[in-house]
């Protein structure tokens, strides 16, 4: 027997198996990923909300709805009435204690049912509709009215002289004179079918509805120009304002507890998502490229290994004489393979050792009193850069540790102001390179001597700041603002805000991909900015590991703001400042309405005031505050502490609404802005809205008490 054949057979078989495995992986994973993205395994959503009021003698709520308005209201594949509107009105009826009965028809038929008093509620009437004799509730969802055609347009001027299909009696025809010929149809399917058949040039339909009709019928139409924002509501006869008010109350509850948002995501965001093969390929190009590139690299390594092995086969006969030596070598190779798992952890340690020496030597030089002043500046930069390099080395292990929940947080003393100065020094060179202005705003901090993990805090802030600089515009700006939110004597809670004037991010990217590893919003990011896509994953996982929260607001072309909330222990050996300032003015008995949407801030303000003897009532948004004040007895509220940025109704709008109420104390009640907005422009706007004063968070209790004290005098 040929010894070479004996040698080759196992390795050759292994090589074949590896190629087969690679081939299977290279086909199966992208194939399954594509099928999942195309929704092959996802079924049609169903109405999960059951009708809980089933008593035949219970009050009935008669509801009219379009049967051709998928995904809002339609007859599903099982012949059942389904969709977003159906689930919303079912939940609303359950909360009102009534039993819903549905009647379906074309849209104009449904409108006529309400006019003829055949039903109590009409589903899906636009808030800007011109339908007479109807009262509308608050919006139940949102959509867009878009232009659909065989080709795409980017200007309304392109519709001039064209035949444009829309729903019969649509307010669009009366509102927008686009110098085109409007052609009315009775269902959305008829509108898009007319465009598909060439009866008209373009059609105007709801975006979510159109996406399902096009998908179901295989139309070759493109969505292009948005014409208007759509805000569907419920409609009742104008003789029944009490029913409209009941529905509004229930819809507001469903909005506050997240029911409407959850249902809109289920029926609009997820169900109408573009699942075409072309869209899946385009939106996941980075995944396909990275995966295929990885397979090619591994395959190339295997082929190279095989070629090398073939070259070695010429020496097999000689090598057989050294089998024992090869066995020992094989044992060593196995040991080396086992050592690979330990390599990364040792590498970080071994590189840190000389870096610590550099830092130590720099400190020795610093102690030399004869050195010129410029040396101190150089030593500061050496020290800051060295320590940052050590933190960067930890990134080698960060992703692995974070993914397996093994991140090791430190608990050591540090000074927050010094840490911020270090960050400012590290950022200096980068911001000069990109011509970006950078500033740290931390003048109002009271407690800075802390126990915690400064390395991980620095990594979080430097990643955010580095991204803000890198993805900025030339001559742009980045601001790091640090605010002390609370102190309970043992722990201090801070808010770190990194705001930039950069390129911003789309809502879709923020919602789905921002914190995913190796993800970037478009194909130009890696080329233009040389990013890896790891930074935000590390930030997100570190913030979570440190028990904090992170949120983001971003507008494309305007900028991005990241807000991180973290708590640290106070250092008991550093003699921190007391948590309570000098004795404030007496506010006992003052009746205060605290308006704040952030639960933590609201609880802090309430506790601070009640500890001082004030009587506190709370509201979670401006609308609730206006309603509470309007329903209260005259002069039963002495002062209002008003946050500015709140949902439903912001603080300035609420202040204006309170001042406009027809009651004697509406003009005189003290309204104080209590907000994180600290610019002079913000103060001017709050005063113009009718407020008496402006306090910037974190609030100085002494100053707050001084502003509230006159209310006590007025009360007594």
C-alpha cells in the first residue's frame, strides 16, 4: 500500500467535509435569513382582542367599517372581519361596557350608514374630512396619503394635466388644486387597479393600505410623493357629543397604556413592511456581503491549507520516520488550540503592563519641581492618552464579555470633574481633526467624589462623543452636558447628554438597528467615516450593565442627542458636599401642582416638596394639568411647577391654556418652569407663555423655596 495514499485519505475526506459544510452554511443561512425577512414563516395577524361584553341584553355599539381597507379593516383569508380599526374599537367597546356590532360596505356606504342613523360609529374618518353632520374623536393612528403610479415622481408639479384617481368625496380634491383631473372611485382596490390598467395616470391612497393591496394583487406600482399626513379617527353623529366624549376618554387611556401604539406596530409597522425579495436584498446588503466575504475567507483558508498539505505530501515518506515526533507536535498543537481561548485575556494584561509603566514614569517626571510649565501640559496629555489606550485595549474583550454577561465593573474612587477633564483632553485632537467645536457643561455639579467604574463611564461617553464628532458636519458642534438629578445621601444620579449638529439618523434605523453590532445606516457610512459599527453596541450593553438607561433623539440633517442616566455611590472618605443646602424658606402648607412626565423626576420633586411641608398634587402631562386645574376649586392650588417637554401637551401650551381659563385665579396662580432647558431663549419663551419664573434642573431647593414662599404668605 502506498503510504502517501494512507496519509491523504483522512485529510482529503476532512477537506471534502469542510467544503460541503461551508457550502451548506453558505446557502442555508442566507436562504433562511431571506425567507424570514420576506415573512414566509410569519402568518397573517389576527384580532387578539376578544369581545368581553357578550350579554344579549347589554348595550350595543353599532359600528360601520370599510371591508376593503387592509390592514385597517378588511375581510381576512378566513372570511372574518379583521384589522387595526376592528381591534381598536373592540378594545374601546370592552372598556365602555358595550357590545360592538359591525356593519360593512364600501366607504361611501359606511358614511351613509352614519348619516341615516343605522350605526353609532364610523371607523376611519379623517380628522380633516369635510363630512357634514359628524363629530370626530381624537386620532386613533397615523398614516400618509401618497401618490402611486407605474413610475415614481418627486414633485406635485408632475401631476399637472394628468388623470389622478382618488376616493369619492375625498377632501384632497377640494384642498389641493394640483391642476389635474380627479377621477373618483369607491374602493382603494379600484383606485390602484385603475392605475395598473392605465385608466388613470396616478392614484392617491393611504400608504399602509396600498402596500397590502399592491402585494396581494401583484400590481407593478411605485409609491412616491407624499401628499398629506393622514390621521384617521372615529366619527359619530353631531347630535351625540356625549358618545364622542366617551370614546375620547377610552382612546386616551389606550394611548397612555400603550395599547394603540402596540396595535399600530402589529398591524401597520410589521404587517405592511416591504417583504419583497428585492427590498430584502437591498436593505440587508451589509449582511449578505459580510457573510459571503466570511465564507470566502474561510474557504480560501481551507484551500490554502489543502494546497500546503499537498506540498507536504512529497515529504510524507520521510515524515513517517518521525511519527513519534509528529505525535508530540500534535499534542503541542492541541495544547496551542486550547490556549487560544486564553489568548485574548492575556494579551490585554500583557499590553497594559508596559502602559502602566509609561503612566508611572510620567508621574515621576511630574514630581520634579524644576520642570518647565509646558511639561505639565504634555504630561497631562500623555497620562490621558495612556489611560485611554488602556481602555481601548479592553474593547478587545468587551463584546465577548458583554454578550455573555461577564463584564467586570470596577468599584474604585474617582472624581467626576477630573474624569470629564480627561475626556475633554482625549477628545481635543479628534475634534481639531474634524474641525468640530466641543464643550463640556458641568458647572452645576454638587457631588463629584464617587465610587464606581470610571473606565466604563469614560468608554460610554468617549464612544458617544467620538461618533458625534465623526458623523458631524464641518464646523459643526458637539456638547457634553452633565446634570446631577438626585442625591439620597449614599448614591448620586446623573444625566449625561451628548448632542451634536451632525447628519442624524432615520427613525427606522434608530428603532431596529442602532444598537446591533456591525450595523450602519447606509452603504456610504463605512467609506466616508471609516466606522466599524461596534461602538453603540458596547455603549448600550455597558449602560445596561451599569444599571442605567440610554435614549436617543435624532433628525436627519439636523443632529442627534443621546441621553444616558447613571447612578454612582458617593465616596464616604472624600468628604462630599451635603445633599441638603442651607435652610430654605418656609413653604409649609403651600398647595403645589407638579407637572412632570418623567416618573423619577416627578417622585423626586414630590418628595422634596412634601418634606418641606407642601401639599402636592401631580400630573403626567400638560393636558392633565389643565384638566386638574380647571376641575379644582378656585384658589385651591397656590403654585404649579411645570415641566416643558412633555407628551400630549407641552408645558408652555399648558401654561397658556391655564391663563386663558375663565376663572379668577387663572391669571394670578404662580406657574414656575422646572426644566432641563437652560438657554436664555428657553427662559424667554417660558416667560412669554405666561409663566412667572424659570428653574433649571437639577433644581436648587433654596431657590425653589424662595419662589414658593410668597404663595404661602398669600395663602395665609
